[in-house]
C-alpha cells in the first residue's frame, strides 16, 4: 500500500531520513541535485518552507506491504513550479530507501500524484527532466504515458561519473 502524505516538520525520523537522502551522492546524482549536508534545523526549515509553498505540492511516500505492517517513510514526491496560469507543473520523485526499489512503489506514487494532486490543482500538463542514463526513471515515466518532448545535449555534469550527460524532457497532457 502506498500513501502520499504530508511530511511532518516535527517528526525527527522523517527529518533524519531526508537529511540522509539530501546528502547521498548517488541518489542526488540520479535526480540531478547537488548533495547537501543539512543540519536538523535546516532540514526542518526546508520541509516547512516547501510544504507551505503555494507553487508546489510536497508529499512523503509512505509504504506498507500488508495492512498490519508498520508504515515506512521511504521517499519524496512533488509537483514543483506549478504555473496556475498555464496549468503546468514539473514532477520530481525519489525513493530514498534503496532496499524497497523495484517494487513499483514509484509508479504507484506517481499515479496517485497524478490522480489526486494534479487533478486537484487543475494541471493540464506535467513535465519532468530525466538523465538519459536513468533508465529506471525513463521506463517509469513512459509507463504512465509521458512522452519525450525535448532533449538537452550534455546538460548535466555528473561529479560522480565526471562526465556530461544528456537530459530528456518528458511530458504528459492530462486531457
């Protein structure tokens, strides 16, 4: 079972996980983000700021295998840069708990984000930027009817690989 819920800026376990994920070089490289080492207070401030930003929907991905199992906070998903005039938004997500990758959690979370929050915000077009080398994400977005809309050659520099990578722009129209 997947639930997209608000991340609590008062839950120390959730904040500790986000702190670890935001400093994880491999995870950050996959999502084209600079790893950062945040203090507990900085992480709390980040969650609070992004949770109240009217131009995004920030949600935690919570998972349990069976109804009686404990709920695990394992990732973050969000609509970002919501443009209420053009009815567009960028999608971003990551599964921070690598032991649970490959269980269709990301797909179910993205479906839920589309079905609930994108519709609630009257988003007509969703878009995402994905590294060409991130085959898992490309497959995920294609499986939910996102199509390639653009291509940015040598757009992202990977400090881990010490190479430039191309970025594919994916999009999905809601109607």
